[in-house]
């Protein structure tokens, strides 16, 4: 009888332990994943650090609420953390694209300047050649005038 009683008490304790283990909150798990992804992106740290910090604060709030077993606050804060981390990633990506556009515009300006410089050098060479021809013709003309006199 003691064995049955002890087995029953043991089984009840195991079941009570399993019943008291909180189920993982999918919103919180998702928020952790999204925030970690944003943290791993160097562009986010460079271009959208404030949004990343806000996402981390929201995640900390969600984790604190999870410890208090406040499901509503956990879900809301986790949602905000995930959305803020996504926003940080999108803003960083936009700024990276803006930087690419700026780099492209600068490269275009360099190419245009090089082309104009080349055109100027060609025009200068043509002018120098024309001046040399003019001097040569003037010399010939002067020589002919001198022969006639």
C-alpha cells in the first residue's frame, strides 16, 4: 500500500510539475528571432541604431512580462519589438540603397568630368595645331612677299 501511495504521489508531483511549466509564447520567440537578426546586420547598427535599441527595450519588456506571466503585455511588447526590429532593418536597407545611389551619382560626375577634360584637351590640341598652321602659312606668306619685293 505504501508503494502505491508513493507511486501515486510521485506521479501527481510529475504531472503538477509539467502543468506548471509555461508554454512558450510564439510572439516572444518570433520577436527574439527578429531582434537577433537585426542585431546581426551591421547595416542596422550603422544606419538604424535607435530603432534597434527601441526593439531591444521592447523585447526586454516582453521578457519581463513573460516572467510575471502577464500574457497580454508579453504579446504586445513582443509584437512591438518584432515590428520595431523589422522597421530598423528596412530603414537600414533604404539608407544602404541611398548610399549606393549617391556613389553612382558621384561616379557619373567623375566620368562626365573626365570626358569634358578629354574634350577640352582635344580642343586645345586642335587649337594649337591650327595656330601652328597659321604661323607656318604666315611665314610662307611673308617669304613670298619678301621675294616679290
